[in-house]
């Protein structure tokens, strides 16, 4: 393996939702730039396989920390484990999320709480635990938002609300940290991942290759954001080309 000359080499990152899709591809992309990555998700076997691949294909190290982001204590332990292993923290990717439900009249309280606790509470817990370390490193905090967090969504208002929450939280954290860290929200339209659409089909099943955003595209957007040295990418929108005609 050729030694990387990336300005990110030697940095340390935490990626939530790292077992598939955007999280997996971003962890790989960061590792190729020489970033040591802590992989967090619930599916440990997938994290182990990803860690093996990272260490076989790159010069980066990978730490597996199985984590349910809905569990406050587990998230705090995740950040502590990452800092203990790598000596600090430069990047947090708040990526873990779920889509369930649809029409409000038919949305159960259980499904509503699952989305809120994963998409909102999980980002809050991770951000709160990571902020002191990101301040120390002058690092970057990245949120995976959504097109749904920018425009009214008739077919899943509760999911959309969690993404509006993420954008508002991210921008307000940026204001509160007063320039100590960079805070970025990336807003993709549909991404071809395992995440389920309201139809019951995953986006990977619903869209053919080339019809929607690929996880690798979002990973490249994350790399662009975290590579900025003197500037901050506040928001980055990443839409499939026909999104507005289909919206």
C-alpha cells in the first residue's frame, strides 16, 4: 500500500451507522485518506468485516464499537473508546438513521419514537459527547441530513421532521461553538442504500444504478467537507438530477 499524502492522514473519526450504506462507504473513504476510524452500529459482524477490509486495504486503523445510538450510555462509551484508542477526535459523522411509517393517522407511537430516538436523540447524544474533543482538535462535525429536511414531505412528515431537526440543531451548534469547530450538514435526495422507503422497498431495490445518489457520492461530499482547513461547508445539497422535476 502506498503511503497517503492526504492532509487528513493521522486524523481520527467516528462514523455512526457504519455497517452499511453511507456510513460504510464514508468509513472506507476516510481510511483511504489515512484517517483512523471508529465504526459504530448495531450489527457487529458487519463492522468486523469492514474493519478487516480497512486494515487490509489501507494504512488506517479501525476500531469496532457496537453501539445503539438510542442508548445514551452506549454513545458516551463509544466516544470514550475512540479517544482512548486514537488519542483524540477530529471528525464525527452523525449518520445513523431510520425511516419507518408514513401517514400520520397510521403511524404508531412506537415507530414515531424509534425515528425520533434514532434520528434526533442519537445525534444529540453523539454530539454532546464528542464536542469537547472536537473543540480541542478544531475538528469537524458532520450531520447527514436530507432533502426531506428542506422541503415539505406529504408522505412521511415524522421522518421529515427529524431531518428538519438535524439541520436546525447543526446550525445552532455551529453558532454556539463560535468557530471552534466546523459543522456541516449534507442533504442528499434518495440514496441507493438498504434504508427502507415508504413503499416498503429499500432505495437500493427501488432505484437502478444511475437513477439516484450512490453512497459513494455522499462519502465524497463528506471528504470535501472535512478537508477544508480555513473555511467551513455549512450545508451541501446532493440531489439526483431529476429530483425537482419529480418532486
